[in-house]
């Protein structure tokens, strides 16, 4: 499941999450963001609750976009323990599926 997250709840829901988090920086006007969405749904399905996925609309939360230096959308930022681990810029489904495998691998 992909959830929306607002700026004021970002700390509690994302940075303090006990699970790894994918934060998808997107915008309503972004065509490639719409292409990415089914791939994110597949990641969510494959990982079976071992991570959380949140969307941040850069037009609604420009402060978060600036904080994470988002230069283009879609950008997916993998956050674990409050820190950025890795990021994907654009539509990179193979990379996201590789991440999904890492989230579900025993002893990750």
C-alpha cells in the first residue's frame, strides 16, 4: 500500500519508522510518476509489509523536497533508521525490484 504523508507527520511516520521506508517524491502533473506507480504497487506486494511506501507531493510539501534536494520527479528515496540509504531518480523499475528483494531477504 502506498500512503500519502504530510510534512507535519513526516518525522513520526517516516524518520521514526521501525521499518525501511520508500519515499516517493511526485507531483500531480508528472506523467512519469504515473508510470512508476504500478511498479511501486508491485514492490509493496512483493515485500508483504516489510517496508512502508509514502508519497510526497513536491507542490504540497516544497520544504521536504528542498530538504531532500529533489531536482526532478519522480524520485524515490530509501530511508532506514531516519537516514537516506539510496535513491532512484526517474522510472527505474528494475532498481526498485532489486530493492524489494533486499527488503525480503532473510537476515537483511
